[in-house]
C-alpha cells in the first residue's frame, strides 16, 4: 500500500484539535500520575473500570440489526467523551506507573536513542543538506554546508524551535529547482491537516503567507515559479473525524495569496477522487497527475509544460493498476507500474501517445518485487527477495551495469540523487544492525562506508534468522526472528510477534531503538511477512484482501503457533503487537484465538469494520477491506471478523493495552475508544484491559522523541508485567558483553 503509508507510511508502529475540554481533561489526567497509587480493583481482583454509558444506537444491514451502544464515543467534541478519556487515562496511568521496572525500561529506551544520527546527504542549489539529531532532540534538525568549500555545517531549519514540547513537526521539505526557495509542511500535534511555509534559502525570510488546510499532499515545484499541492475542502463538523472524499490539486505561485491558487484538478464530479497527487520531472518538462479512489490503483495523466498549449494527456484511464512517472528524457517518459506485471516493471513511452499499448519494457518484470530509484543518470533496481534487498544498477537502455554489493542481509534504501551526481548514497539496516550510510560511485560501483551508526547497541550480542512456516491452507510464509545469543529454546523468553498484513506494505528488516530495547530486556522479536503485504507482489497483496482477509489472520495465528512449537516462547510469554491495519490484525486474532497468547497490544487500530469508511478518508481503504454496504455477503464476511463486533461476554481475553492518540485523523480514536469500552465489559477474569490515549499526537508521524520514550516504556512494562516477569534481563545481557 504505497499510497496507504502516505494516506493512512510507520507503522509500523486531527483537524484543528480535539475539543479544548478533551485535551485539558486528558492532559490533566496524564500529569496526575506522580502519585504512583495502585490502580483500583474490585473485590474479585478485576480492575475497577470507569463506567461507560451504553446507548441505544442500532443499524440494520440487509435485515440484520447490529447494536452500537458506544457510538456516542465517536463525538470527539463532546464533554462526555472528554470525561471518558480523562477517566480512562487516569486509570491507565495509575496502573502503569505502579509497575516497579517501568522507569528502568524508560531508561533503557532512552539510552539506546541517545546517540548522534544523520541522514544521507542531498544536494540543492549551492548546498549539501542533511538531517541530524544529537540523540534526544524531539525532532530532527535540517543542516546544510556550502559546496566547493571546506566549511562547517550550519543549522538550516530546526523544528524543535517551533514549539516548546516538540509536538509541531516538519515534513515534505522541498526545494525549488535552483535551490533559492524551500517549502515545507508543518503539523501540529500529529494531525494530517497541515500548513505549508515557503522561505528564501539565503535569508530564511518567508515568501508570502503560509498556506493552510493542506492534507495528504506532496510539494512539487515547477522551476522556481511555484509548486503543486493537494488538499480537501474543510469538512462540516469535526475536522478529526468528518469524511473527506474529494481531493483537489492546486498550483501556488510564489508570493501570491492562497485564495488566488489555480485549481488544476478536482473541480467537479467528473474529477472527484479521494487521493490526487502530482510530480514534476527533474528537467521541468512534464507534470504528472495521479487520481485514485482507493489505496491501490490509479489513473495517470501527464502535461507537457513546455508546450505552447499545455494540455492533459491520459496515460492510464482506469484504476486497475499502480503506475507512476519516475523520469523523463527528451520526449520519452519512464514509468514504474505493476500493470500486466504483478511484481513491477519499468517502461518507457513517447509522451505524445503514452497509452499502455505503446509501452516498451526497460526493466522487465522478474520473480522478485521491484522498486526503483534514479540518480547519476542511472536506474537502481531494488529487488525484494524474501523481504531482503538486492540492488542492481541499470543503464537507461535497460542493460544491467552491475549488482551493488551490500554489507549484510537486510534492507537497503536510497540511491536517489540528481542526474549530474557521480556519487549516490544509501542506507542499510536490519533488525539488529542500526542504520549506517554508504556511498556508491556510479562509474565504478565501488561502495564505501560514509557514516557508521553511532548507536551503543551491541549488534554482535544478538542474532537474526529467517524461517519459513506453513499457514492454515499450506501457504509458505517467511518470518524473521531476532534474539540475544544464547537465548534458551525452553519457552521462557518473552516474545513480541509484530504484524501488519495489508495494503501492499512490506515489512522489511530495519533497526529501531525501541526494538533494540526489547531485545536488550531479554525479549525475542518476530516479524512474519503476512499475506496482504507486498513482499511477493500484487498476488500476495490480493490474497489478503476483501473476502480473503482471513488469510492474514490465519498467517499470524500460524506464526504464533510456530514460535510456541519450536520453543522460542510459550503462550504465557507471547505478546501480539500491530498498528493501524496491524491493530485490526491484533484485534481480530485476539477475538478468534484468545487462548493463544498472553498480551495484546493493538495500536491505532481499525476496530469497527462496519463503519470505518464513514470517517475521514476511510472509504479509500475499501480496496483492501470492502465495505458492509457493498453486499450482504460482504457485510456478513466483515461482520464475522470485525474486532468490535466479535467480542463475546464472559470470555477470558489476553491482557490488553489499547493505544491511540487524540489527533489521529487517519484511523480516528473512536475505533479504539469503542473497542476498549466493549472489551472492558466483556472481559472475564483479572487480566487488565486498559487504553492509553496520547495527547497532542496523531497516527505516528512526527511524534516527538520524549513521547516515543514514554510510549515504549508503557507498552513494554505493561507486556512484561502481564507475563508475570518480576526481574528484567538487562543485567545478564550486560554480563554477557552487551
């Protein structure tokens, strides 16, 4: 789901804001945790959950009545919802803060995050730019240094100065073709609604007023005249949850007021699409416009900006495939597509008649899934083989120049740059190796270490293996497992099984300090590549969509059973985690197999599958899910796994910590609110059911470092405490050399 990561892009784990009363109540409850008083319990040992009013809302689907007693929690602007949030956060904080080793876990995460990090450099105008973080800064800082001179780097833009608490983040930084101007997006509290600020790069003075109400947008410059961006009209009602279904493309001329921006696409019903985007080729010759109703498949148009009478030309006139323009060369344009090639290919075509019948293969389809980068006047074909990277340098005519030598088995990304660059950069990582940056000479193919990771994580103390297991229907599924060397296979190791399984997103090996902390605490980390993802191309994706969605849950269940059977862990030491579509995954599996694992950690999950398409841009997810309104068969299928609706009273569910955020205007927090309320009612026994509602945060992007540390500390301490673990394993690992 390439577009889904932009619209729904990490996991991987609103509007203006929630109402003032909700924010104030939630914030005050979080800050009241200093008392460290134990969470209240009832006489039978259950937590004393806040009372949640049951309403009388009922919907009828094809003659079947479905009650929705907690629908009132969908109103994110109501005082009653605000009070519920405050009460739930207060209970959660009292429980988590009483866990004896929570502070130790927070210190472990902080230690692993506290190192200098840099991105690969990139070039704009007369400068080299790169992002850096000194370790615990809430947001990465953009630096620059002059080309052609041995000068020290200087701070160019520091988002940490935009707010006191780091909750204002910067994204989509884009430079004009000559490097004289920069435009970037600002998000407050993690909201997808953003503003765009434009500055002159020499003085850092604003150029015109900031653009407002921008959502799901890139910034595509046309020379130095101005740029294209996308947005929706502001919805009626809550900006956090109201539907947005007509995306529009505008051109903003530098220095002019936003009211004068030219509407390029999306003017009427004939151009009504949920997701509209634009790009401009490096030579400023062609504008491409993509238009889609869902997270997979799109129409594509191009405009020859050099023509006397620029007009829109159709490249692909249906939404049955993914296609994007990656480059141009004179009158030729190059496209990346999975049309008639489920694993992807690169084609070229004359711009005056670019329909599919005229396409010529440049990089034909292979058995492995293809992504492509450009730089140094070459293509770099990045193949995914069992979720691992293999990279080839390809000439413009499609001939293979060489295979790029990678430092290990894992994930390589980058290889982007201007056509004039003779050196490109890429990053490499896996689950135990923190990301390092390498340079590649495009003439010789020589690879050199450019910037080694400065992480204090001792990679040599851990090992990673890839295994393959059989799902319920016999499908062979890969899984990557990482753990400390010497970890016994006696079922005692706390194990986190992380999954996603949707929207063509591939889970590829990559290090995070949070995962590193879990490993250092003695945990095993396992990631299966479930159907619904993109690891094996379009067919693998489709095998986990609509009325095949159960395949994803079966793959995850089989992964858990494999880990238990092979002795990596046991039911009592297994925790399931996933975010967004992965939150749906955890919610569905815990209702189907509550006996299989001890702890559930669904994050920002899609839990109400009957109503998901009624909020924000959720209707665009129907390519993967279908909707309950499509047909009676589709309704019954979705209803049969919808986490909210499959909770049964009197069932012993795993200890559960639901996590969400008050500014999540992608998967609205009402999903998590309703699921937590229903689960608290249904739960049998003393296993806790809590919800952690982060304030001034969204779906995940732009979350400040301080909040990330707290989130990991809460999630890990909850999981280990629920497993009955009393002593952390950090001391034994340190004794072994970590």
